[in-house]
């Protein structure tokens, strides 16, 4: 009985301004956050944006995070055996041509491109010049011939422009691994001893197709990637989870319900919207509320052009004209007016 | 950068690259030697920056430089013989500079120097020595005693407080007309001084007084940087000062031959404020000396020609319409007219200066600070009979909360208190110069002085509660500390308002002390009330207590109508209808509607009746 009463006290009551409370609950600790603080010693590529910049990034619904990061869980033997895990890691780690090339020379008179590969790099990625040439040939439909560490590509044109274009493309070509997956590094969970990967990329669509990857737990900090792969509910969870993780990292405790409310508001329409001018605030119903926020003139002119009617149901617009706000004590109204009482016939 | 280039150093002159140097160390050494020999200017500084592979030579203006004694082969270039000559005035500072005994280093070259504090610190690597150890502090810090025992952050505060202290700022204050001046009644030289303080002779125009301070709480009245002071001490002149403010006005000439005139404005003048305002002015329109003035009183009566040329120029003939432009004492100001001066500007126009003096007896809210960055605001002025007193009947002038010491690490304050007490009982001025003596040695010295006169060696006293007469259980550290009265005083800052002026444009309350303004109920305050759900309180703040306006809304077209007082009907400017609803809106919203209308957009209000 006592427990029930306590639960009840935490329930949101009718007409409680939850949005304002969520904003204040996140905003106030936000002032204490140190801009770009605490950097962990660790893998260079796995340092994620943290603190205020990360919060801003999430809340503004940035299409790509500044530091995409995926946590890739493994299935079967790969989750325990470090060799197997490394193997999966190699399948994922993105290796671009430009990291393998030591020198690249175009011969415009013969119409060839000569590439000298770096033996050291090839060794560390466990690739042979043959494999690289095959991959290049397949990827870009080129004639490749291998000679030691040198690959010669004969073009069937002597057009300077085309050769240069091919050269640029070659340097960007992904030879092994998954495009946009970054470098995957094997990590060990200290509690369970399970092995998993962390990669500095967010191409989760392709990552989960790799054999040995646990599709159900693999996760990325790129909310939009989560949305594309798993849908809006997953994106909402990811948003709340990322917000919470960022605040936790700074040892700021904010009730999860505030963050869930923000995540809900951002994803309620079925796609992810930021809170700013191009998102929630820019899509308020009230003309005045929008005009009071940003781009005043634009909203007023559009309202005039389309004959918009402001229903005056929000907070901002009612403060603007000087009415009682429809929140808290302002949300209750008289059911019947005094003068109408006379019209009501008393029961006989 | 490739490896083979490592030995090549870039050479920069005032930030611009000049070339490369192969052997940087020799190069820098040669430049420095040339400077010491006087072959190149002493203002040249060279710095070798190994991290950046560069040599920076700076010769431009605006660098902060500091003199050091040059050390070579573990020996100071300032030999005892030279020092002897210096004492005899046979040579001077510049001689030492010219002869490579001293040199100035800038911030960059200082990075290459290894500086010893004194002869005993010199090692093989030492390149320079401080002329005096105290030179590691700035001048202001060196005028405070025992700075080496304080936290450096407190020194930064102290430097500010020193500037804000009231004192005898100039001995000709009587004939000066500073726009604002503060003058302490009984300035005292500090009992605990430093050689820097003595050196600049500021003890002849000091800016503080030696307070008897007890490190004690007083009920709850000196919590959190508040201090309690002794009312009888205040009555005897402790911290008493005068505030001078000068009002200046000029009889300006305007193009077209018009000019201002000092006189009591005629009641017909534009902006005439009523007879009482000008009642204290003399016949010439200027206030008389020693007249008491309060806010709203005119000090200098002046009429000026109208701001805009009017069409009836010359038509009136004799009495041209003039505008009142008198100098009025601002709200909250008061005092007595100290002196009045008539002068002339270079343009041969008449200038009047009126200096108003007002007494500033310490009151609750006035600010004091010791020389250790320990500031405090008076929270209570206690009658002497209620203050704690010592066995000898000494009543402290000021009670400082002991909590203000440990977290701030201002141990110099405690040391000064002890030294001040020792100096006071022994009749001696104490030298508190930084690093002159070890702290423990100093303490022993002061303890002996105190013991000689029968005081506790630690400066502690049995204090008796002035209210109950009972002794406090703990002994209380009591001593003498030099306190500055700072010029931040409530009487210059205090401001109140319940109802008052509003702005013309917005009908909202004014802001700021000068306009008797209100405190802004801002956006974040608004958010707090929304968050709490207090809708009626929010409406009261933002509408009823601010810019409430009652407007007539046309029931047909939704435009704002007006009341025609001659015909006694309400009129809608759009459709001429006269069926209206009276609605309360914020005046700001009315302006918004007007501005939208000015954009050729027709806003109309639909009323839900």
C-alpha cells in the first residue's frame, strides 16, 4: 500500500508542463558541462565526441555524427576466441587504397598508371599485391598487371582528364573491409570476458551482414544509421540512450524520463527532427510562437500569404498577448458561466 | 619536417622569418654577448625555442621586460666592489646595464634563463639572479605584508582592492574638482609595512586604518564574508569618509547666435519643474555654498534655446521661448554644496562647477578589505557594550569570521594580525617584506614582543561576551590588521521601486537605477513560472504589473478601434461599426499588431465569446 502511494507521487499530474521541465532539467546541468573535457587514454580512433558538443549534435539531429562509432557484438567462437574475433575485425576494417600506396605515377603518353604498393602496409593488412590488383580490377573494371609490388594499369585512352579521374578514384577505392566502417578494434568486456569490436564508422547496414556479427546487439552512435536499419522506435531508443550516456559520462544525473520525452518529441512524426528552427520549434502550430523564436518576418509573411489562423493554444503566444497560459492552474476553465446559470432549469 | 633538417634553426626577427642558422646555440650566445658588451641595443632579446626549431629575436615595442643580474661561472657579475660603489653613488643603475652586469629579459628570453633567487641558489646551470627576491611579485603585492604566505589568487584580488581603497588621494583635494572623489577622514600608516611600501612614500597619503580585529563569530551576523563592526568605533571616526561629486555645466553657444543662460528658469520655460526645485538657487541661478541639497533639487539653473527651430521665431520678440536645462541632483543623491567655481572655457563660454560633499559614515552594506584579498561587507554595527571585550577592556573594531581563513589560504592575514598587535603594544613599525625572514622566525619575534608586554604569545585573548558578560570557552585570536575602506557603498547603489516610470514606446517599466527602474522578470524567470504551472502569477508579472492595455476589438472585422470622446462613441477605423468588445492585451502585442499593419498585413482578432 505504501509503495503504491509512492509510485503515484511520481506520476505526472494533469496539465504538468513536462516539456519545460525536461528543457530545464537538461539545460541547467548543461551549463556545468565543460566544453570538450575528459579524454580517455585509449584507441585513438575510438574517442567519441562528448559533453556539450555531443548533446548539441544529438538534439539538433545532425545527419552524421562528428565521430561515428559502432559497437559490434560477435556470435559463436568469435565472441570468445581472440583469433576468430581478429578475423571478423579484418573483414570489417575498411582499407582504402591510399593507405596501401607508396607512390602512384601516371604516364599520359602511354596511357598507364603505375602504382607502387607499400609492403609494410600490405603485410599489416594481410593482403598480397595480387589481391589488391584483382579487387581494383573488379571494382573499377580496369586492366591490371602485377609485378612484384608494382601494379600497372593500362588505360585504353590517352585522355589526360580521364586518366587523372581514374587515379583519384583508385586512391579512394576500398580494397578490403566495409566502406564507411572505419578501423575495427577488438575489445574485451571486463565483466563477462566477451569479445566485441569497436569501429570508427557507422555503416551498420553493411556491418551486420558480415558473418560472425551479432545482428541483434550491434549498435552505433549514429542515430540516423539506427533509424535506417532498425526503424524509428530503435532511433528513439538510441537517441535517449546516447543522451543518457553523454550525461552519465560527465557524471550528471538527469532523470531518464526527461530524455525520453525529448527523444519522443523528436521522433514522434516518424522521422528524426531536431529541436531547432528546422525541427520542433519551426513546426509549431502557432504563428506567433514560431515568429517569436527565429525568422520572425518569414513566418509573418507566410501567415499573411496563406491566411493562417493562430488557435492560441500554446504557451508562448498566450504570454505574448497577455492571456493566462493553458498550463498548470491555467488549464482549468469554468464549465458554466454565471449568467448561463439562470438558463439551467432547476430540477423540480 | 625531415630528419636531416633538425639542426637547422629558423631565425625570426619580430615574427618575420629571416633565414636559417646552423649552430643555434653559438648564434644565440654571440648575440647575447654582443648585447652585454653594448655592441647592439640592450632592448634586443633573443630566445632559442628548441621545440619549434627556431630562434626568436624581438626588438619591437610593447614587450614586458624585467631586469636580472647576470651570472657567469657561478659568480654574480654584481660584485661587492660594484655594490659598494653603487651605495656611494659613484655609479648608477644605468652604469650596471651598460657594463653587462644587469640585463633586461623579455618573456620569451626568460624561458631560456635559469634564475636564482639568491647567491645560495646558484648552480652550474644558473644564468641569472633576481636583483631582489621580492621582484617575483608585482609592486602592488609587494606593498602588502607577508605576501609569500598567501594564495596567489588572493593577490589578484588584493591588487584590485588596493585601487578601490579610500584614503588621502591627493593633499590638494580641497581645490580639486574631481568628478568623483572619496576621502578618508583619519587615514593611518600601517603598523606592518614593507620596504616597497616605505620606498614609494605612500605612507604620507595612506588609504586605510589599523583595525583591532578579533577572529570570532558574532551570533550569525558575520557569516559568509560579512563583518560586524563596533558602533562606538564608527562614532569615533573609524572608516568615516567623504564623497565628493562635481557637477559641471556650460553656457553653450549655438549656430544662429543663440546661447544658454544661467538663471532660474521662468515658469513659462519648456520643461519647468516647479518652484520648489529651484528654491535653493541664488539670484544668479547657481546654488549657494553650504546649502543642503537632496534628490530633485536644482544645482545649476540654466535655460537653453529650444531644440528645434520653431516657426514663430522673432514673432514673440522680447521673450523667446526657452527650454529648462538645469542640472538636477539625481535620485538617491544628497549632500551639502562644498564649493562653487566659475570659470571660462577656451571658447570664452561661462562654466560653472558645483562640488557636492556628502558624509559617508560606515553603514550596513559598505565594503571593507584587508591587504590579503579578504573582503567583507558590514552586516551589523554593534554598540560597544554588546561587543566582546578582552581582559584589558579592549573592544575589537571588527569581528571577522574565522571560517574566512582556511579555505582561502590567506595565512598572511593571520601573520599581519599577530605582527600588528606586537607592533602596537611595543610601539614599533614592523617590517613585513616578502621573504625577509622565515615565517617561524617572524612569529617567534612577534611572540617575544607580545610576551614582553604581558600578552599571550600566540595573540590569543580571553574574550567576554558583551551581552552576557561570560567569557567565551575558547581563546580568541585578536590583533591589529590594516583595513581599507573600499568605495563600493550601498548609499551609492541602493535602489527601490514599487510602482514607477514606464517606457513611452512599450509601456513597460523602465530599467536601471538612473531611471528608477525595476528588476527585469526575464525569460528564464518566465520559464520557471511556466515550469511550476503558476499561470496567474505569470500573468500578473507579465501583464498586470507590466504593460496591460485595454483595447476595443471590433466584433465584425477584428481590428482595434478607438473611443471618440467628442461624439462619445467607439469607432472602428476599418468599417466604422460600433459594436466592440473590451479586451485586455499586452501593449507589446498592440505594437506588434501595429507593426504588422505597417507591413501591409492585416491582422484581425477573432474573439471567442
